[in-house]
C-alpha cells in the first residue's frame, strides 16, 4: 500500500491530515495516536506549503519484526534547510511560523528523520508504531 | 468552515468551531470574531472547541492571538471543551497557548463570565 497526496495549495494540508486520519483509523490506532499522527502530518504538510511551495506526502504500512506501523514521507524540491539542528530548535523559525512544526512533530511520533540538501529539497520521514 | 457558528446570547459571543479548518479560514474567522465583538458590544467570548479534532501549532497560535486581541479590545475570552486527545497533543508538542483562560464546557464558561465561578488560570506566561 502506498498513497500520495500532492501539496500545492493551502487546502491540501487539510487533505493530507484527513488522509492520515483515515489511514490511522483503518490500522486501528487509538484515538490519542490518531490525534498525534494527524497533528504531526498537519505540521509537516504545512511546512511544505510554507517553505517549498509545493511537494507531496506519501504514506504506507510498515512492519519491523512483530510491529506494524504507519510511515509518512514528506518530500519537496524547495530551497532545503541550511542548518537542520537550528531548524529543529524549539521556537526557531525562518519563515514567520511558530517554530514548533519540526520539533513538535518529532515529539508526537516514534521515528523522525530529515534529509535536506540546499537548493535540492527536503525529505522528512516519520513513523508511528501501532500499540 | 461553513459549520463554524457565531451566536450572541445576552452579553456573550459564543463561537463554535467545527470540522477541519484550514489556515486561511482560521484567519478569516479570527477577523470575523473580532468584528462581532465590536458589532455586538459583548463583554465576553466563549470559543467552544469540543468538536475540534486537532489543534496544531497554527491553530494554537490563532486561538492564543485571538484571545489576546479580544482582551486588547476590552472583552474576555474563554476556551471551552477542549478534547482530552487534543490537550494531550498540545502538551506533548510543547505548544503553549498563551493568555487563554479555559473552562471544561460551555456551561462552565458562561458561569465564569457571569462571575459565578473562577476560570482555570490562563495558560502560559503572560496570563
């Protein structure tokens, strides 16, 4: 299973989080985890719109040993992040945001990974394990 | 967005947020609330959020800013009915929704505004 949501306009952020919630409900996540996943997706989808203008989210089921989970990839071909550590700092923003998007979504998920190259774009991968 | 309602009852504006609100709509709603405060000359605003399934950093900031703007205008705001899941997420993310007083539900919020009951102290450092 792989699904994709293109993010080009602001309402696409809503579509991304609705898709995330549906996927989380289908997999049987608790209400708290559904909310954590949907909130993290909302932050990262918005970041694409704010900082790169356009990009996409892909999500799929993942399994590791006896655990199942949901993985979301956020990809853009925007300007990239010059200093990832700085971008992860609570309260730091380069674009008039609140500076909570990256650090907040990291706290809500089990796995969080950023790859970014200046001038080429950014990929963020997040995973929430079930149970 | 079309499900959001603003109703005036006595001296209080009751704003009910529902559904999935995008950023632009949230900003429009903020202006609409501020206009309504002046138009109806209310002394209190209750923002009822029990139907909100998500408060992320953007919505958190809109709520906090709106409450502070309303206070500047001379009225008081209470956030009522935040869902447990949403409260958990806000705290885990480290969001601080500053300057907003809260109540368990709409009924409690109205009691507080009437002066019959103390609100939960406002969240954050500038409360």
